[in-house]
C-alpha cells in the first residue's frame, strides 16, 4: 500500500465521517498532521458547532505528542489554543505537512481563523482536499500562499466532496436524509431492530436536526415518542405526513413540552427547513424518493423472516461511506439522480 | 484519535483483509513497519501462497522508502529478499517497530523463516496480534526473544482472530462460506445483480476454493457455467445439492473439461474438502444454515422491487469486516452459534 498524500488524506476523511451530521450547521472536517515524510502526529476532526475546528484539534494533539506534559493539554477553548500555539510553537511545525479535508477558514467567527493560525505556525506544506465555497470563510489558501506556505488543492477531492455534501446542501437550501433500520435481508418489521447504541445515535441525530418527518400510519400504529431522551437532547419539531389530520392526542409524541407538531401532506414545507430527517419504511420512501439526498441505512447483522417485498421501488444509490455503530452497521448512500 | 499500537495494528489487519481467502491454504497476514515513534514506512500483506510473507513485503518496502533506488527494488523472490536484507540492512531497522497480525513463522517452507530474518535485522520491538498455533511454524516469538528483541503479543487479538478464522478452520478441517449477492433491500432475483468487478472477484474465489456447492433448482433454472473465466482461473469442482440426479447434460457447467461434478444430497461430503464455497439464495441457505462458518454478502447499492420474503430463516451473525469492491460492498459475517 502506498503511503502518500492520499493515504494521509483518507485518514482525515475517515475521522471526519465519525462526526458527520453532528457538526450541524458546520461542515464535517478532518485534519492530519504529519512530521517529516510520514510520521503521523495526529488525526482529528471538528466535533460540534462552537467547538475547535479540525485543524486546531490536530495541531494541538500534534504539539502534545512531542510535549506531552505541556500546559496546552489543559486548554480547550479555541481562542486560547490559537494564542498558545502562536506564542509557543517554536518552529515545531516547520517540517510538518497539514492534511485538511476543507480549505482552512479565513475568517473569525465563533472561533478564530485557521488560515491565520497556520500562517503563523508556518508548516512546510498544507494539502487541502476541497476548496471552501463559503463567501465568509473562503480564501484560506490565498492567505497561506501569501505567507509563502506551499499549498496543494484537490487531493481526494471526490471523497472530500462526498463528505462535504450535506453541508453544501443545508448551507444553500435543504438537506434531506431518509433513515431506515433493517436486517441483512431487508426486513423492517417485527419489533426492535437496532441495538441501544444505534438507538442512542438516532437520538443524537434527532437532537441536531431541524425537522423530523414521519408517516401518519406509523404514528397511528407505533404511537412513538420521537424525542432524544437517550442522549438527554432536544426533541425535534415533527411533521406528520398525512392527509387525514385526526390523531389520538394521547400518542406520546404530542405530549412533549415546547415541541411543534404539524400534520400535513404538503411536502413543500420541508424546504422551509435546512436539515431534515425522515424516519420510516419503504412505503414512505416510495412517496419521498425524488426528494431525499441521502439514505442512511442502519443494518443489524441478522436474517429474519419478515415483510419487505411489498415495496415497488426502484432506486439507485452511491455508497459514499460506511462505518460501525458497535456491532451494527451504518451505510451512507447518496441518491443517484437519473 | 489515538496514534498507538492499536492504530498501527489496525492498518495491518485491514491490509490483510484485502487478501482474505486469496492466500489459501496460507493464512491472511498483514504487517506494518513504523520507524521511531510513529513514522509509517510500509503497510503490506501476504498476497498469495508461495509468494513473500507479509513481513518480507513490509520490510522490503520500508527499506526502499529510505533507499528508493536500491537494487532491492528488483527482487521479488523471498529467499533473495531475505538474503539481501540480512546483508545490507546496516542497522536500518534498529529503531523500528514491526506490527504483524500473526506470529512470524519460525520454519523454512516455500519461503524462509520470518522470525530468523527479524532476528538478524534486530528491530526495536515486534508487536504480534495473534500467536501461531501451527506446530511447524510456531515459536517465532521465542526465537525473537532469545535474540533480545522485545515482543508484545495480543494487541488487537480479537480482530486478528477474526482475520485468522478461515485459516484455523481449513487447517484443522473444513471452512465453509455462503456467498450471496443482493440489493440493499435484500432482493436477489431479477437478472444480473453484481457489477463486472464483483463478478471477477467471485471468479477469483472460484479459482481458489476446493469445492463449489450449488442447489439443483438453480442449476436447472439458471443453467450456469460456474467457471473462473473472468480471471482465467481454474474452474472448481462442483457439488450439485439435489435429491433428483437427472440433469440436462447440455447445461454449460457439465461441459468444462477436467472438472469433476457430483450430484448428491449428502452434505457430509463437504467435510472431505478444506475450503468450500456455497452459491445460492435463501432457500439453500435455510438448508445449510447450521453448516456454514461465514456469510459473504455482496451488496449492490440499489433498492429493487423483487422477491425475498419467502425465506423463513432466523439467523444471527457478527460482522467481522466490510470492504468495497468498486462501487459495491462486501460484508464478511460470521455465523453466531446459539
């Protein structure tokens, strides 16, 4: 296997995927710091809005690798880490290459500018997978090149675009994903399918999204709560997709304080939100199949006798990433537009 | 993310999985060479029986990383590489850690002993994920420790055991895997499911196995050839699992020269072979569900209307690895014994 720029960038991309969706409204970004030719110092990602960017996490861990008991260890605020590194780097990064999946940000927002930090730390080279198209944040590369830091753009661009895709969509309109849990052979009925760990992940997603869409029949049959209690998160706003507007108000989802629930069969409403999750089976997928960006498949490693062949759907996807959630699998699929 | 022994061992394990089954009758083994604390020099695997072991490939690539135009580049024979490295290493490996998924072999077979090679190169440390239980090859660790090379055994042992599992089975009896191609929603009918790249992989497997088992109804309906023509490989011996012994002899599989075909409903025959692949759908799986070690699922990223709910199977698995074959997915599942 070749140990080259692509190898290191892939490590950064894989690390970023661990936090896909969880950084909303920020993009998911990964960063790897390599000293000399191939000494890996750190592999980090941006984890949550308001928290340190991927570059900051990676530069901090890289510095600590050589200075394990440095006071830097105690800092977690981005402004403090920036300030500390600028003051104490002592040319440590001069022989380092920084691999980052997205062009370092060029502006001061909730956290300071990564391009400015890198400019002062003067690494040997910055390899960027994908340009930042955001008007506020862009031109990090320009800032670096003006400081005579060698930049390379486009390494693993396709994979970085896949990673960035949800951000590009919610940043310019609406990103809609369909979440479905199933067995290996595609059965989705018959009680609990996912493990508690996977359910906790779903609750984390519910905590992040702007809107949860669910079918009226599922609400009537399953009587769900649709909150984020497993992670002590915020219950999302709910749109029940239904023509009939009458529901038993004793269904738990109606009982969550301060949560808005709309009952409607108008799917245009989805476009009023930036980050939308749909929970359902194949019937609802059939209705929404032209609307979704991603299908997120949670697969439990079991074969079960069950119903799943009623669907009359033909849909093509591209697998853009897959990962484990404990002993189960999560597959990220982008809908192919025919 | 922590850059530690586990991180490097995982790279070795993942590299080895790329060649799972293809090394038969040898085990699938991976090796990573790290200089100093975290400078990755090489990530390699054993690729085919008779060819260089993982350690030899990794040591060669590591040496070439610092000596890119060395004559070593031109060598591919294991004995020559061993001899060359022993003669020219010039203490290059003294500050290196070698991560290997299986204890280095201690005997001279088709290739020379890896433990002996390492003993002479004197790396700082050898980290071994899993002991070698093979009577001929074992005790590599002992050889290394007698040469005062620090050894650590058991790093990622569970993952290394999963990787080694097919070898342990075929080495002591029979390893049986069930290969199935399906869509995301589990449909398996309706013409061609897999891409040409995935089909070529299946043909490579057919070239390696001792016996291919297929159901009588599939033979009658699909009239398959069951050879390895996509990779110009050897067509495997075939067992048609059927109570009725009369078949149309014009079916292509019967026309392959020098290939043995047996028609039988006696599944005990499978135990006369070491490495057995079963190709079929859920009906045959139901019959064989207590016999198989692995389910190898080839998944195409499509949802299709089709039949797949006739099965009445309840089976539990552990996902032990997953990978891409081009744009499709391969999932390695080990059957859970209840």
